[in-house]
């Protein structure tokens, strides 16, 4: 029968022990954006777990249905946060997609997209120079204040406009980025820690200003900040798409790059990267050479908001009289259990009025490449999110992940809103800078 | 399934809101219980008129049909045992009207229980019935099961908070039962419908009562070395004339399962813990909480803790609400019982539950709505092992017999459905059941609306093969087939 393949193969499969944790109580259903939107059981966490379990038990085969519903999942892991049994959905999903990927004919997307994806994941993402070269036009547009706005004359549905809408917009007061990140930035004042910074791929190409803000804030808080060479993309996009082999190569390269430096922590300012890097141990568990180093590496990974909240911030903020709301990045709140830290940091800034966002921990629909693979669903999820964001009438919506920033940026641009999207550390940086200015 | 029926369904609700793809149907074969059977089609109507059209099509072509809310039911109510059509309320989820002055709301059946309270919170109101599944289950399912909740001790169950319902009868008519106000004349048909487990028709609109939020609520956690001491404290609290808003008990296995993931702050070495909510006016609440604390200490509580803020309260209640799901820590499935017993019999019934667990070699954790004597023994088993399934079902039946033997009942709030129907004989005389069957036949003469639920089959209570097969469907789904149907 075409489109039908047998069960799971190889050791990298959804583990029955994980699947067995699910008692089908259904308490996760309303936490799931796709279930809320579609009201369709196969698009619920419980439904997806059930489908994976049926394959594990030999009651069903890997087929188109499984592929469609595993790929319609955002991977936001909101279901994990509410699940009373601790079902590790993120892990199940990664392995489930990996198994589906073993059957190319089941790819739930168009041929064109699959070719694009192959190129992106296998050719471009692993190569830093190529990735950066291809991102050059985006960087150029983003680096000139006001340039992106020129595209606003294009009609709403225009694809080019949508892409440009996603680009980060730079504050006028922030200097344009230098060409390379300094390999070492010394701590200001007493040294409290030596940390490494992950640059990543998208962050490195489009969010250099966030990296620079991160380095400044860390240095001001007594950190020697190192940016080891040889590091590159964390592999998150690949892992989430079931492309594990390349993800492992990327992980090994990063472990080598950071492994040599004696670091107290490896700082990440992209939630999606941090979540995957904290799971390098799982990714490389069958690699005899790297299994141990991967665990040691993972144990040192800290999201920048997590790290700063633990360190107790040095004072020196100026008053920052702006209203700020905060959108939880899924891979921070659901993936790493980090939610009060970024809020606490923002609330530590004098003069800043913090406004809690309604349903802040609901996904914004960015979800890696989701807005490319499922544009209609992603848009519906985004619309709901922007509705809530606009309700706050904040000046700035803070977040901690590049995907979320770009998605929110696009959503706000679509509505013609002037609300700014900033990383939490950029706001901290602005408060410190305002003092010295 | 007949092609003609599928066509009728499609024209009733729209092509894209019907599925008969076998792959889709697999995901509709389960609910929160342990039974499984796939329907032959699932339809997603948008309103009462569409539900009526679906029902008429099914009745005319003699096909069984079953309503489904969120599928969190614990007695197999939403399982399409004989195939046929599953009518999902997933698209009927609008809150149609909120009348703050008269403290009522009109909602569609697919609205999630917790969403009602969320929608009226800024008005200082809430919808009281709060089953532990409230973040997922629907108001339609609550009405069908007459669901209870953690705060039913002081405030009553679903039937106390529903003013009226629009239903589609099995004849395909749209009628209103009850009122929008409190009092109505004539037979209490609403009372008959609530708790009828989807066998008398399908609710399409529900008028619910809203209740003002209490000025303050305090939550108290008392830790005991033994279940006996905790049970005694429960009886003593009620005997002292104190009515807490909620009074819940959990034994050691339950707290261990919960703490494994949820981290509610429960001790995992205690014999039992009690959780009490006290609400009302600022001054009185402190006094009542202190009085409960005193009773607990007198009965041997080794620790009495008052939640210091809202966050801690929420953590404690989230822990309690996680109890069933958390059983995944022990086993892939659990079979939850729902017996009711006189409060004073708690220690004795629990001892028997423990003995039953030993007899069948199964782990049984216990959670109770202690204030109402509603016990929820959770029997851990693995559905992949047939012998364990049989043992769990037999153990469950023994527990229910133990409850009835002490003057109790086989179900407090989860309904009878498939799971407990064969135990109805244990509680009711044949003449009682015959009267119920006659009543059912008035509403549902063809017997196609959620067939064979609630009424005993030819099997014995606790016998193993559970879901009936299509061939078992009483011949021609005969009208008023008596107690067997
Ligand atoms: C973790 C967990 C905790 C729970 N805690 C509690 C608790 O504390 N108290 C409690 O009482 N229950 C509890 N339950 C049981 C369950 O949640 C309730 O019975 C709930 O009312 C079911 O709602 P549902 O929407 O999931 O209904 P479903 O499971 O979909 O259906 C249940 C029954 O209702 C019928 N039905 C659904 N919609 C309609 C309609 N519109 N018209 C007519 N019939 C309809 C179905 O045919 C079926 O017979 C719990 C369940 C779980 C999984
Ligand atoms: S994933 Fe967790 S919350 Fe969802 S049905 Fe399974 S046990 Fe329940
Ligand atoms: S990861 Fe997100 S989208 Fe996927 S099942 Fe869980 S809640 Fe739903």
C-alpha cells in the first residue's frame, strides 16, 4: 500500500516507557494551541501521544496520518507544563518526527518545500559562511533604520512584505554592530564569573545587537564574557524537524568549541537554542566519545535571564519610564521552566511599568519553521496573540527568543502598531545605558 | 457505514465537518476511562439546528449516536460502543450571554468548565462546580454526568447550578427544559435530564447560575500518620458543625504520585493528608480555619499548615487536581472507582480496599472527597496485560460491593456509563431499574441515543469482557426493552 510503512526502527524512537506515562486524562487538551483552534482530537497532545503509542504497540503503522498530525504540532510543549504525569512530550515528538523522516514519502509538505528544507537543513545550516552570506540582504535591510518601513507600501498578503515585517528593528540610540564579536570582554568591577556566549545562527545574523546588549549587561554584572571560536548553530531546528544526524554534528562542534574554555556557565539568549543545548546529553547519549562531555556541557547551559536572576543584579539602572509586557517563549517557560526570572528582571528596573500579558505562556505561532509550513494556522495563532498584546497598550513587548521576536514584529507590523519588540536583556541594557548617557 | 447516512450528515453540518476516515476515528475510540471502541463517523455540528438534523438522520436510518464533549469522562459514557455516529460539541463553544445582574450565563455545551469562571471573574462571579478536570471538561459533559467538584461539599453539584437546558430530543425536536429563572411549574424534566449520561437527548444550550466570589479563602493542609486519624478528623470537623468549602483526603501513594512531577509541597511519608478550603468573610474565615486546625491536631495531625498566599493555595489545589493523571507514574492505566459511603465508615472501607488490592496483587491509591464520603480508589494496572485488566475490573467491582454493603452507592459523580452498568443490580432492585427504563423509553423510544449505557447487561458485576459488540445490540434496539437495556 503506498504511504504505509511498518513500525519504528532503530533505537531513536518514542520510548514506550514515556508513552506509558500518559493516562489519557485529557488535562492537556486546552493548553494546546492546535486543539484550541481546531477542536480535533488528532491535533491534541493526548491524540498525538495515542497515535505514537499505537505504532509502538504494533496496533498501527507509521503512515500519512501520523506524519500530518506530528507536523501540525507546534512543538511548543505547553502540554508538558500542565501534564500531571510528566509525559515528556518534547522528547516524544522529536523521536516521532525522526521516525517519520525515515519514510520520505510521508513528508506532509509540498515537494518544493521539501527541497527547500533539504537545502536549508543539510546544506546551509551546517555552514556558517553560507548561512551568513544568504542572510546578507536581511541584515542590510535591518541595519538601516527606517528601511524596513519602506516595504509597508506593499499589500498585506505580499510574501516579501511578510518577510521584511519579521526583521528586527533597531533602536536609533543603539550603535550599528561592529563586524565581529570581541572574543573576550572583561568584567566591569569585581569579577564574579567567567562565562561563554553562544552566538547561534539566526541570532548571530540578525540579532547582533541583542548579543552586544547581552555582553554589556553580563560584563556590568561582573562577568568575563568569552565568545569561543568554532561554535555555530545549536541544531535546534534540525532536531525539531527530525533531522538528528546533522544536529549531532552541530552539537559535537559546540561541545568542542566551549569545552576547551574553563567556563562557569554557557550563556544563551535564545530560548529555543537553550532548550536543545540543555538536552545535548539526550541527543548524544549513544555516542561513546561525546556522551559524557555532552552531559557536562548541558549542565552548564543557562538562559541569560536565568543566569542574571540568580546572580543578583548590580545596581546602576537609570529610571526607564516605559510600559513593558512580556511574552513567554515556549522553549523558556515550557521547555526550561523559566518564567518568573525574566519578569523579575524587568520589574527590577526603576520607573518601568510592568503589565502582565493575558495568556502570556501561550505560543505566538512562530515555532521554528511553522509559519512557513502551516501559514494559516500560524496566522490564526498569531492574531490571537497580537490581540492580547495590543490590549496591554505597552510601549514594548519583551521576549527572549528570536523566533518569537520576529513573529511578534510581523504581527505588530501587520496591524500598523508602533509597539517595539525587544529582548529582555536589551531593556536591561537600555536602563544601564540611560544612566551613563 | 451506509453512504446514504454519510451524505445526510454532510449536508446537515457541512462537508468538512464530518469525518469517516478510519485514521481519524482511531482518536475517538477513547475517553478518560478504560473502554475503547471507534465510531464509524464523527460529526462537528455548529448549533442546535445542525444537531437536530444529525439526530433525525441517524434515527431515520437507524444508526446509533453518542454525544461527546472533551472525552474526560471516567465511565465510558462517550464511547461509541456500537460504532455509529459520534457527535462532538467541539465547535459549540460560545458563551452566548452573561447577565451579571441576574447572575446567570447562557452557554453552548462545548464550553470548557473553567472558561465560564474565567469569563465572569472580572465581574466578581464564578461558576461553582469545579471537577478536578475543569480545565478540560465541558459543561455539556458536566450536565450529562451531573459532575461534582472539589467545592461541592458546601455549594452542591452541577444540578444545583444549572437553571435550564435547551436539548435536542431523539425525535429531533428542540425543546427547553427548566427555566432561566429559579422556579418552574410542572414536572422537573430538567432534574431528569441532568445526570442522564447522554441517553435522553443532547444538550445544545445551558443556562447556568453564577455565584459571587467569596471575600476570602484560606487553605489548610493537615498531615496525619494514618488514614484512620485523618478519617476521624473529617467526621469530627463535620460533627463540630463546621462546613468547609472543600474537604479532601489523599493517602500516601497518591501524594507520592503527585510529588513525582507536580511538586505541590505534599509530604510523601505521611499516612494521609487533608486539604480544607474555608471561605467567606475575612473575620470568620480565620476563626473557622483555626477551629479546623484544632480538631486536626486533637485527632493526631503531626502538622497543620495554612497556605500563606494565593500562589501556595493554587499549588496545593493543582496538586490535588493532578491526582488521577499522576497515576501514570505507577502504571500506564488506572481504573478509578467512585463509591459513596457514610463518612463514619471510611476507615473500615479503606481497610477493605487495601485487602482487595492485596488479593488481586494490584496497587491502589486513594483520593477522596472526604467531606461527602465520596471515595476514589485508583487501581493501577497495565492495559497491555489482559490478566491485569480483568483483575482491575474485578477488584473495582469488589470495592463497589463493599460500598453498597455499608449503605453507600456505586457512583458519586463519574456516572455509570459502560464501566459500572453491570453493578447497577447491586444497588437497585429490578423494579427500580424497570421504572428507569420506562422513563428512558419516553425520551428515547428507539434506544439509538447513547445505546446500552447505564443499564445492566446480561453480564455480572465485575465480569471481564466489557465493551459489548455490535451483535450484542439488543435486537432492533427494541423500544423499552426493560432492565436489560
Ligand atoms: C483527571 C480527571 C479528573 C476528574 N475529576 C472529576 C471530578 O472531580 N468530579 C467529577 O464529577 N468528574 C470528574 N471527572 C470526570 C469527567 O471529567 C466528568 O464526568 C465530566 O463531566 C466529563 O465531561 P466531558 O466534557 O469530558 O464529557 P465526555 O467524557 O465527552 O462525555 C461524558 C458523557 O456526557 C455525554 N455528553 C457530552 N456532551 C453532551 C451533551 N451536550 N449533551 C448530552 N450528553 C452529553 C456523553 O455522551 C457521555 O455520556 C474527572 C476526569 C478526569 C480525567
Ligand atoms: S499527556 Fe499528560 S495531561 Fe495529556 S492526557 Fe496524557 S497524562 Fe493527561
Ligand atoms: S507541543 Fe504544543 S502544539 Fe504540540 S501537542 Fe503539545 S501543546 Fe499541542
